[in-house]
């Protein structure tokens, strides 16, 4: 009911600018190129290995760039720019403590098991470790999450087109959906990876202009901090750690325990090590060393992303002005839909219009579109793989021919995209894209991480323990969310404070669901018969002889480069403390 009331307002044009012919040419050329790539690689995606895992032929650099690019969709470009405006530099935590340690852990610790088991998916690993029950729960929850996340990307791209060009929301959603469906259906993961590398370059080429020009206008970082403090009446927006001593001391209403344990451990490790959307890219690597290096390369690039996402959100607090010269105040998406004001989620397109003229505007718009389509393609290709192998192939049509599964992969791409279109309209009801997304992560990713990490590191975990732990953690997380929605007083129990904001609630909900999963898995495992060690070979530390990754010199060893990245990570956190 609320969505249907809001959307007539969204269909109204609030066009802020018009594209010059050169801008239109740049955007049109991009769409032509991505479609061409799909047709070009179609001939090399005839087997399931080629369609779903790109033939396992990607180098460490290609897999690494695709790994980070698959995550560089609307979550990064629109969602976190809006979150930076809303919460300040605290949003950077989702790039640094909320990504870097987990990406390195994936490369050094978990990747050997994923790679040597030759599984096509994370649910496929759970089937080998815990049986069909755990695979079924994870496959269903992951398939649901991917189509919901794909809808986020679709809606975000349509929002850019509405704000910048005045395009109809539905028209924009369908244009993006059809384009992505065509090139993923034709070329599978290989096509998605090639386009993601292209999109990575475009995103940096287009989006880097905003922070550079914005910091020049603001007079540098120190002047920007002073202007933000003057405009919002506090300097809390520009400190990364020093304001996390109490829920009331920072704009996010979060305590450091929520950032360190809820985000830095549960959500971060859960997403980067068990979300098949990103793990699938690493599984395409051509050897074990490349598979281990890909997340490390991705982590190095990930640390730089706040420059093109967080900084524009901070700049918007000072440089965005109303026609009368006063500071523009942005609001939640639900309020914006009802009043016609600009929302948090529109920060990046508003900044793009402010700084980019003809030609550069087309490049910037193309960069945003590339990011959204990268996110859509990543989710849809992952959905296609999990549906084909872990739902259709496991429960509906076992032992079909390889050619049949490839055909099903192509058809499920179309179906997944159609379902995603429906979910795109749900996002309009969320005040903030990132609050919506983090809620999804707490539902599905947090308990999944508990199951996977126990399965890899603890031999005593049994099949019944894995199944009941995963199911109980997922149900508990959704139950906690419903509890807070119906009774606001529940926030003091879930997030440990009445002062907590929605983002803080998501972090603590994820932490509790992870702990519930672990406790149930432990209890059930201790009460059931252990799995013989012989059946755990290749699946669990202590029962597996890990193969040599082929590195001989120090410079070739993934652990060396992981140490370099983690040192830089600590230095950056100290600088912006």
C-alpha cells in the first residue's frame, strides 16, 4: 500500500540537467560495447565449467579486479555516498575494517578449500561438508538475497536517470535489466567478468573527478572538516574511531563493539568469505596461487574506494546549495518521495551535475551506470549458478546432461532478472539503501558465515549441527527484525541501547544471529555422531593436506602481500582516527 502511494510521485520528472550530444554518444557506446562482449564470448561458453566459472582461466589480476568490481555497484556508489552524508566518515568502516581483514582471510585461509574441492558454489561446499539439508537452506536464502540485491542496483540506476535526466523510473529499470540479461545469458560468468573489469576502469575514470574538484573547491581536507563542523554543529562527522565510545557520541548511533564485532567480524567475514556473488569470481582463477592472490589484489584496490564514494558524501554536506544559496538538506527516500525533496541516495548524481560539464558528464553518468550494471550482473550470474546446481540440479532434475544445465543457466538468468525487476520497487520504501541492504546481510550472510567457518575449522561439526545451526540463525535474525518493527522498545535489547540507529541495529542483529548459529551448531554437533575423518578430506583443516600454491620467492607468496596490505590498513585507520 505504501509503495503504491509513493511511486506516482517518483514518476514525476525532476530533471536537473540535459545531456549534450557527446554525453549521449558516450552512454550509447557503453551499452553497445557490453552487448557486443556478450555475443563475442558466447562461442566459448558451451560447457557448464565455461558458463558458470569462466572455464577457470582467469589470471589473479583479472579475477581480483572482477572480485572487487562485482561489489562496486549501487552499494558503493549510491548507497555509501548517501550513508557518508547521513553518518559521516563512519561509513568508511564498511570499506576498511568491514572488508580488508575478511578479504585477506578468504585468500589465505578459505580459498584453498573452495578451490581444491572444485565446487561450483558455496552451497555446493556445504553439501559436501554438511549434506543436502544445509545446502538447501543456504541455496534458498542466497537465491532470495541475490534477487533482492539485484533489485537494489536496478532501482539505484533508475534513480540516477530520474534525478539527472528526468527519465521515467520504470523505463530506466527495464533498459538496464534487459541489457544485463542479454550479456549474462549469452556469455555467462566470462562475459560478466570481462564487463566488470571494463566497468571498474570506467567507474574510476568517471567518479574520481568529483572528490578531486570538490576538495579543490573546499580548500583541502582540513578546511572541509572545519566547514562540516560549522554546518552540522559537530566535528563527529570526520572522526573514524574517536567518537565510538558511546552510542550518543556519533551520527550512526553505534558503539565500537558493534563496528568491531558486528561489522568487522560477522558481517564482513560473512559477506566476503561466503557470499557466492564475490567468491564465484575468485573460483574462476586459473590456479591456486591466483585464487589466493585475487582477494589480496582486490583488498588493495578496496582501500582506495572511499576516495570516490565517501569523500563525495562528505563534500555534499558543505557544497550542495539551494537556489537561494542556503545549504541543501537531504532526507530519507520515503520522505523525498512524499515531499519532492532530494534524498540521501541522490548525493552522487547531484555532485556529478555540480562538477561535470558536457563530455565529462556523459563519462560520469556512464561510470554510475557501469557500477549499477556490474552489481546487477554479479547477482544475476550468481543466482543462475546457485539455482541451476543447488536447487534445480539437486532437487528437480538430477544427472541431466551438461548441455541441459547450461541451457537452464541461460533461462534462469532471464527469470532471475524478471524477479529482480519486481524487487526493485521494494527499495523505494526504504529510507536508505544501505539500511535496507545491511538488514538483508544480517538475515542471510551472518548465520551462513557461522556455518561455513565452523565447517572448515572444526572437524567435530556434524551434518545435523550444520543444518540446524544455519536454520536457527537465519530464523532468529528475521525474528529479531520483526520484533523491533512491531515494538520499538526492543531496540534496547537487540542493539543494547535506545540511542541506536537502524545501521547499529543491523550490526548487533547480525552478531546475535551468528552467535545463535554457532551455539546451536556446537550443541547439536556434540549430541550427534561425528563424521569420520576420512570423509572430511579436502573440506576441513586438520583432515586435509593442502597443495603447494607454486610460490617460490618471497615476492610470489600471497602471505607476503597480505601482510603489506594489512600494514597499510592499520596506518590509514590511525591517520583518520
